[in-house]
């Protein structure tokens, strides 16, 4: 069985329930087992950034602010 490694970076430590919810969502999205490594980045304002292989799912506040700034410049 295929297992994907995912790195989850958050502004604050995640609870076991939050990690389980992320794992369930990623397993549903990719159709295989997912092993999550959780990390804390104090530079994030809030939210999470998830890296699975070459794909990054940026749901962090910092990432959303960067997207907003890019949109406003265009």
C-alpha cells in the first residue's frame, strides 16, 4: 500500500484531533494512507501550510495575505 508523507506546519501546536482531521482529509483527497509530520512555525500568524510531495496547500494567514497583496498589485 502506498503511503504519502505530509509535513504540516502551523502557527501553534496542533491537537491530536486536529492532526487526525488533517490526515483523514488528505487520505480522502489522495486515496491512500498519509503519514503526517507536524511542525510549528512562529512566523505564521495562524492557519496551516501542508506539503505533500511537490504540492503545497497553503491555508496559513501569512499565505492568504501574500495572495491578497499579489492580487492588489495586479
